[in-house]
């Protein structure tokens, strides 16, 4: 873990806390990072599906990945 000091918009923090269901800056930042990484993974999967690379609908692990399971 890295400890640092940052300046941030407190009004924005409140809105993000509400959106994520978190309480406190540390939890909000941590959940925000998780959310961004999950979104990136979903977008990458969409691109793979668009390209149809490695798409084999007979393989359960492919479908599980597509549905985020």
C-alpha cells in the first residue's frame, strides 16, 4: 500500500460515495479503482467478442467470462 496526500473535490467525493455505496475516502478510492478495472475488463471482452477471436460458444468458460461469472 502507498500512503499519499492529495487534494480532491469534496462534493464530488460525496456523490461518488453515494453512487458506490461507500463511506470514507479510503473505501471510496479503493472501490473506484476496482470499478474502473472491472469496466476495463468488460470493454476488453466486448472488443474480443466484436473481433470474434477465440469465440467458442460450446466452451462454458467463455460464456462464464462473458457474463462475468
